[in-house]
C-alpha cells in the first residue's frame, strides 16, 4: 500500500505577490483549471496500490484545502493541521505516525503540492521503482535530470550517473552560477525534487536515530491532537517544541540507506 503524503503548508514566497501567505501558490490554478494541490493528487491516478492521501497543511488554509479536495471528489485519509511551520521532516513524521496507526506497513510517497510535472508516465514509472526499493527498507529520493545550470534549486550528487537508482553522496544547497554550470557539465548531479518514498516505520526509525527529540515532539503532538470536522489539529504546545529541519538534513544526509531515483518528468 502506498500512501501519498501531500505537503501543502508553504507560503509560496518565491512567487510573491501572486502567491501570498493567505493564498499560496499550491492552492491556485496557475497552469490550468485545477489548482497545484489538485494536480498533485490527480497526477497519481493509475498508480498501483494507491491509498487515500494524507494532506499536511496549516490552519489558515484548512477550508480551502478541504473544498479543493471535495471539488475533485478526493476523500483524504486525513488533513493534518500544523499550528506552526516546522519544515518538512516534522510534517512527514506526523504523517508517518498517523499512517502507522492502522497497524499496516505502508510506503509513504512524499510530494510537495507545488510541483509542475508535465509527463505522468515517467513519474509513474519512477514511483513503481521507488516502491520496490522502499519495500526493501531503502530511503528513496527523486532526482530530476537537469537541463540547465539552475541556481534556484538544490542538487543531489549521485555515486553513479545515469538513469538507474544510485546511492546519494551528498545534498547540496542552491549553488551560484559557476558551480551550477560545473554540476551540469559533470553529469553527477540532479535537481533535488523534494519527493521521497520510504516505509513509514523506516522513516521514523531513521529519524529516531538522528533526531530523537523531533520524533518525541511529533508523537506528543499527534497524541494530543483533536478532531475538528475533517481535520486533525495537532497539539500546539507539543508541536511548537519540535525542532525545525528538512527531510534532507534530518534524515537523508545522515543516513546511508538512501538512493536517488532519476526521472525526467
């Protein structure tokens, strides 16, 4: 079973003033009739063994998120509301704890809600490969094959260039133009997509090894959560106590069990 975890808590500050704190880009129809959140979920149509998604959002956007899902007849497994932003590692941690409640061993497919992906077939192929690797206990990240020396993205350096899964050597922050050109010329680097696959239990295991305070805070936030209509409201005090960090640095950069899965979508 693959549970999509859709991260929809950002403010989209790079598209300001079009994208604003109270109306971020993922909730806007920037490239068609559907919003970016709706497109993120709909592009998974046809993926095998796909379960209902878990959406992680913030309290300000809760009604817009719920209404956009209803407009697409999407029944989420949950809409988890963050009282404050704590970056991607805690957001996925609460989703992983929530996904494991049923006693299953689900694979999580972590997707930001603000991507533009024009080709569904390569994405579905990459997801199928990622699911097989995640089932073996691997932590999988998706690297986008670069076609320009882009300075606005982070990069992933792979141990082996090419189109097959490869061990990750390092995650690199947004480079300057000279370094970006060198990355492109080397063929060893991929754009960091921010998309991941792993078993919920493996993610929590690695997070407990490298950031135990984060796991403790996220479990406490979910234990103290309250149901409100369609939403799960995390306990505010517990979640505010959670350290803030990205998946890349809290888990992936310090774990030796991860792979990058190149895709050209």
